[in-house]
C-alpha cells in the first residue's frame, strides 16, 4: 500500500488488540452462566493473541526495512532486544519494590 508493507498490519490490529485487552480485564456481568463466561473470555483471549501476533510480527520485521545490510539489521535487533530485556527487568523490580 502507499503506507508501506508493515504499517497497515500495525494500524488495523491496534483496535482489536486494545478492545480485547480491555475485555479481558472487565468483569463478566453474569456470574451464574459459567459456560457463557468461559466462551466470552476465550474469545477475548483468542482475539487478543491474534492481534498481538499481528502487531509483533511486523514490528519485529521493521528492522530489515530500516537497513539493507544483514549485519546492520542484526546489530539493530540486538540493541532492541537488550533494551527490551533491561527495561523489562527494571520495570519488574520497580513494580515489586513499591
């Protein structure tokens, strides 16, 4: 498309990702019907996982669009993953120590 190969996936998947994430944390109104509650949360989880993958795959592939050289793409991916791990660990420690 005129927006590129990756951007439509990121933009289109953002809405179901957001809505299903909200749906997973909403209390189901009917506590009596366990089968209906199970189906609701199952559908929310399936939509959430599908949308998350629809965002994660193009996001991970963006590195190859930024550079033409394989070694540069590998270096950028390494930097992204190091920041991902370091900030994830820092975020975990900050939330635990509050």
